[in-house]
C-alpha cells in the first residue's frame, strides 16, 4: 500500500458538490496513522476542497470516509502517538461513517 495507490483510489471518488471525479494531481496525502490515511482532495471543476480518510488493510476491503471537517482532521492530526485508545476512537469513528462511504464508492465505480 503506497501513496500512488491512495491517489488512484481517490480518482474513483466524485466531488460531493458537482459530481466530477477527482484528479490524482489534485490529491494530497496529509498523513498516515497505521492503516488510516488522511487525504486532501480539490475538485478541478468547482474547486471544492474535501478531506478523505482511507483505511487500507492488505488482503481486506478498503474503506474511504469522506466529508471530514477540519476539526475532525485536526483531532487526529494532533495525536502524536497512536495507542489503544486512539485505535478504539478510530473504530468508533469508522462505524459512524460506513454507510456513507458505501454510497459514495458505489457511485464512483459507476
Ligand atoms: Zn466539484
């Protein structure tokens, strides 16, 4: 799993505002915590900016969580080290966003 793959995956996602697919040139990797990647995307069409969290596990399914707010990103970004509590937080966080991702990704796959 590397940044190229993350960028390729982001191009499967559509802008939540205008529905255009993101271009990999407008995908920026912000950071990574174990299997959780934070990505900033910018729409070429309408210039809407979005934050995406992607959970990549080798041999397992890939989950993308869109519509993060700045605050949500900062919450993760300010975490210097990842401990058991953080992992539990992420699990709770992902549970809340599962359904939303499924919809977004299905639309992206066309
Ligand atoms: Zn757009």
